[in-house]
C-alpha cells in the first residue's frame, strides 16, 4: 500500500458506490479527504465515523447547479490549503429512448450533461487556475467503458457525457503538463453499485457475467486501489492515459 499521509484529495460523489470506496481507500492510506456529497449525507457520515473528523471534510453540493459547483471549489480550497489531487467521480445514469417525446428525452440529455460533464468542466477550469499557481496538481476523471465501446440506445446522453470527460482529460494532460499538472481517465465497465444494479438485473446477471473475461462482477473496491496509486504520483508519467477496469469485457 502506498503511503498517502499528508496528501489532500477532493473526491466528488464520495457518499456511495465507487466514490465512497475510493474515499475509504485513500483514508486507509493516510490521506486527508474532502468528501463531496449531494443527497446521501449518511454515506459521508459513516466515513467520518470510521476515520475521524481530523482527516475528513464533508461538503454538500448539487452539481446540477453552477453556483453549488463553484461553492464546492471555494469551500474545498478554503478548508484544505494544499489540495494535490481531485477525483471527479460524481455522476448519474438516467435511461432515455429515441421514441420518448423530444422534451423528456432532452431533459435527460441536459441533466446528464450538466451533472456528468459541465460540473466537471467548471471544476477543471477552477482547479487548473489554482494548480497553475501551485505548479502542481492531478485530475482523475471517472469516465466509463461507454465512452470507448459505445452502449445501447438508452445510454446516448450518458455515453456522450463520458466521451466528453475523456477528451477533456486528454486535453488537460497535453496543455498543462509543463505546469506539472497531470490528468488521468479511469474507465470502468459494469460495477456493482446502485447506479448499475437496475441495468444489471434488467439484462440479467448471468448475461453480464458472460460478457466478462473474469468470473465475477467488478465491485467499487476493485477500482479504489488504482485511484490511490494515481494519487500517489507513481504513475505521473502516464499522464493523459485511460485505464480500463472492466473485467476484460472490452479489451482495446
Ligand atoms: N456503476 C457502474 O457500472 C459505472 C460504470 C462506469 C462508470 N461509472 C461512473 O462512476 C461514477 C460513480 O458511479 P456509481 O456507480 O458509484 O454511482 P452511485 O452509486 O449512484 O453514486 C453516484 C454518486 O454521484 C453523486 N451524485 C449524483 N448526482 C449528483 C448531483 N446532482 N450532484 C452531486 N453529486 C451527485 C451521488 O451523490 P448523493 O448520493 O450524495 O446524491 C453519489 O455519491 C459515475 O461517474 C459513473 O458514471 C459507474
């Protein structure tokens, strides 16, 4: 395990699923964590109880709202003086179908782009300004296999938002490397969380398993160690890279 003692890291969507597992792993390895959440305060309270208030900072923000997103940055910066890495994990998946009325189809599109991509864009812009002054920083984007392989029609907005994130990360890596700013993309396949369980049970767990090279579904705990390694700085010279964690369901 890499020692992350003293490192300050902000994790968005740390209240459940993948973000919570990432936050827990980083806390286990000694880091100070800004625990962003929106509705699931309880998930963040559990982490604070487990690791104590000294190394945890809860921050509530609805990332569909620009003002909340800006406030998240301001509060994080005010309370944590030396943020070195930001894990942009918060996101939604809402299915929509091409035979839906355009109004409702578009509502899902707009909400998805706002939460999954636009908020990450705003946080990227604000943290890049900050990191440029500090001459260091690391942005880790939780994208998706959907951005690389494509998915079925109900994922149109979701896949587009994740494709945007992946392109954003690559451009950050190429444009800001000379400021010692690094960017990485983590692209999970199906992971056992609230977000995916509905889709997994609709497709059928057996069928999802058949698509995998491995013999069990990936869990949030399978993602967390990679993010800890990225936060350690050991992989900095892989900046711009996309790392797949999909149990061999999409090998590029
Ligand atoms: N599960 C998968 O199969 C899978 C596959 C590929 C990529 N991913 C990506 O991994 C990330 C985490 O997904 P997950 O599976 O862990 O999902 P999850 O269990 O549903 O957790 C989603 C997280 O995002 C936060 N969030 C949702 N809407 C928000 C909003 N409007 N404002 C602020 N925060 C919001 C939630 O906060 P609250 O609960 O506090 O509101 C929660 O912490 C997402 O970006 C997702 O796209 C997941």
